[in-house]
C-alpha cells in the first residue's frame, strides 16, 4: 500500500495536531490557546512542522497570535520559531507559504525581520526555487510586490537584493569550477494589448482575439532550445495598466489572461502618472524591468511587445542598460512599419514580426528555440487561425497570406541545417489549412 504524503494528505501524526490548532483558532485565541499552539509547533518533527505549515491558514495564524503589552510576546516567539530556530526544517513550499502570509495586511518591522531571517537563511539554488515558488502561488502578492511595495525598509531591501546577487554569482562560479556548461534560463517579459491579444491599435484581427501561435511561442521560449525542457512558469506580463494598493488590477488581469488560455503568469503594472504618452509608458515599464532584473540576477530576459505603445523604445532601453542579460526583443508590428526601419531596428537587437510564426523563426535564428519548438509554434498558429471569426473574407485573406509567407520562410530555415533537425521536423510545415 502506498501512503500519500503530498501536502493535500498529511501524514497521520499531523492530523490530530492540525485539528487542535484549528479548534483553538475558531474563536478568540487567548493566551492559553497561543501557548498551546506554540507548544504543538515547537514539539513537531521536521516533517510534521513542514506539513503543518502547508495545511494551516497561515495568514489567520499570524493574525491570531499576538504580542501583548505585558507579555507574553507570542507572535515574536512564533516568528522566531519558524524563521530562525526551525527554518532548516521547512521545505521550499512551506517557506513560500510563510513568506506569502507575512505579506498579508501591513508588513511591519517584526514581519520584515522575519522575512530577513527567512531569505538570508535560504542559500544557493534554493534561493531561486523560493523566488519562483512565491511567484508561482498566483495573485498579486508576488516577489516584486514583496520587495518593492510590502518591504518599506530600504536598507533591508538592499541587503536582501545583495544576498540574491551573491547567491547567483556563487552558483555560477561553482558551475565554472566544476567544468559544467551553464545555460542560463530565460524569463519572458510580455506586453498584453496588441501583443497577447488584439486590444488597442490592431484592427487587423477582431477585438480580444488571442493571436494565433502566441501561447505556444511563450511555452517554447519557456521550454528553451535544448532537448531537456527548462523549468516551466517563467512568463511575466509587463503592462501600462495602472496598479493599485489592493492588487485588484493585477488580479483582474491574471483572471482575464487565464480565461484566454494563459494560466501561469505574473503581472507588473504601470501607474496613472505614467499613462500619458508612449515614452512615459515605456519608462515605467523600464523601471519595472530594472527592479525585476535585480530580483532574478541568475536569469536572462526576452521581451515580447508591439509597435503601438512605446514598446520599441522600452526594448531599446532594455538593450542599452542590460545588453548582457537581454537575449532578444520581439515586437509585434501593428502599424505597418516600413522594411527599412525594420532592418535598422533589427541591427540594434529589436526584431519586428507580423505573425508568431515569424517570431519563432527569429527566435530559432537567435538560439532561443530549437527546430522542433519553432515547428510547434507554426503548427499551433495554423490550427488557431482557422477558428478566428474575421469580419470579412478580405481581412482573413490578408492575414492568411502573412501566415503562409512566414511558414515558407520557416520551412526554408528548417531545411537549411539538416544536421540540427530531427526527421520529424525535416518535413515541411503544411499551410494547407490556412
């Protein structure tokens, strides 16, 4: 018989402890309740404590246990227990859950010191795992929100960002010393309107149409060019849409994206003061990018935007300020940019495209996709195109010609390097269903 030890099925010894803690949290949690909860947690084994934190409502627990004017300081004791004395017993999911709980409501100095102990007590590759786990929890309480909004102490923020930089450098040095070849993974940053779906200046497609192939393009960039896929979940949307203190805009944006097929992503929002003019929009996106890059110094970056709202300027500034980390800038052309201007932009690293098949071709040429991945983008785009309700046959035919042209270009590229492609990919990608 196999015993399920997943977070959804606690080991038997955890169940009674979980039940007692929950009963003591049902109504007013007095001193005796708090003392008993601390005793249960302190007396748990490493496995039990880890599972308890994954099962408990941690925001409620941190809200129920208090420091009192005339003692005892039970909340302080709880945070010391979890982020200092027993931190080594907590796995990455439990640390992420605790970090997220400390973000709820006002993050005071006591919470910030607990976060300091938690992050500084996480080392090496576990730092990357914890950052990604926090971003993977969904909602607006992500890593960027934590560091640039919830943490108010500038000195603490800089200390933790320096810790991130040191751990990333140490991991890179260790790989170099061992003779291993380190291929840095890529974080994909993407605009939303006229990049993910038609929603601003692009009148070529019906409003709210998810562009054919875009979801597969994100997935293949995330997967990487090698035979073994990279870690999934490295997509973040960078939008001009202004954020708010409660995260309502971010949560609504994530929900809207999920309804259109993009289930896993974070969102970096703009601001009302930077909403007028393409250049000010681009500068706010740049500010978000530079902050985000400091959170993930172990990653390279790719940006996908459009030509309608400052993204070209944003991409150029990314390349100017972080050329060693920005692998490529892809711009969905929605304003019919002349060929000469496209060629000039390409020489600076900003690549304009009409279809996501064309984007996949450029990504293939730049080593961001493998041949199989580029072929999958094309096939997904062709399949999605057939379901788009164009208002007229003329509109459909114009878009079909663009798709067919880029299919032909991609087929030519796939067959130029026969040694690099598998037999499955050597076949031509058919555009017969366009």
